C-alpha cells in the first residue's frame, strides 16, 4: 500500500533510466536517491566496473539479471546497454492518490509522443507551480532518459501523476468534480479571458491529432491562445508554458 492507502506500483514510484551514461549521471548526482541498479549478467569490463564502483560509493545495491530482463524493464532494447537504474521520484503518485489531496490545477497529457515535448512540459509546469501533471502509461512518451534530458533533470522531481490512459484520467477528474478544459486554436474563449474555477484540469493534445476522441466527451470548455502576425499555433510545450503560468498567475 502507498500513501493515502492506495496501492502503488513500482512504476508509480520510480523514474527508470537506462544506458551507461544516464545511469552514471544519476549515481553521481547527490540530489537523487537511486533505489537500485540492474546490470545484465554478461556485462563485464571497465564500463560495468565503473557503474558498480559508482553504486558502491552511494551504497546502492546492484542486481544482476538476464540481458532480456533488462531490455524488458528498460522498455528500450536498442539503447539500454545492459544497465538501468530506478531513481526515486518523490512527488510521483497514482492519480487516485493525488486527487485525495485536492490539487488546484492538474495538467493532462494526451497523445504527446515526442520525448522533447514531454520533458519541456514537465519542466515548465513544475516551474510554474502546477500541482499535478498526468503522464499516462499509454499514448504518451514514457519518462525515459530522453524526457529527463529535455526536462533538464526536473522530471525526477516533477509532480507526475500516473494512470493508464488520458481517457481514464479525464473520467477520474470529472468524477472528482474537476471541469476539464482543452486547448483549441479556434476556441472563442482564451486562456486569458475565460472564467476558470479554482480547481480545474487542462488537457494538452498532440500537435498532429489534437484531443483524443475518447477524451473529448469529458471536456467542458475549450480555450485558445491569441496569435498575432498570422501565426496559427504554438508548439505544444510552448502552449503549455503560456497556459500554466496564466493559471498560476490568477491565484495571486
């Protein structure tokens, strides 16, 4: 059982990084708590020794596993290099547990598959002071070394909320009394003029397909960001920055 009596999966407690360099960087960062390192049984030589020594200096346990097991857990068989590390994410929670604390603002990522965008959104939303960022396990880029790099390391301490899909998140948020607003370039109401309640959720869809069809029925309002000089829209990470800072600014 996790906090607030909700079962917490290991995937909802750790950010898993893989590859020699990302693992060494995590072990060498005193601000991070590394739960464990998993090293492929066949990994030997100077590179493996460097990782083992770095783990020993931090008092982090190193477990051996088959190369296939490492690939499965890393979720990236081409780049894991036979090693991964589970880094504790202190603010990561299942969505259901977070809602018990009634966060004022929640961001939901829907269909955003580019790691750079997910990383930049995590960095921006955390910097703005958004209390929860839903990163579903399916349909959105997983929090991997590419996302961590794009977030400049903020992904480790971002208030990430986990659930299976964006549609599941939308349904849970609506059931908990949160109106859902989504961005759409053609919406008449803007993020600056709309009457937004103190507690609300905001959905960011993919640049290619927008908001998913199974999320749309849960959306209660659509918001746009005013554009000048004939610019049609912003990159989703840039739009997230505008939205997040405006939402927090209104709190005074």
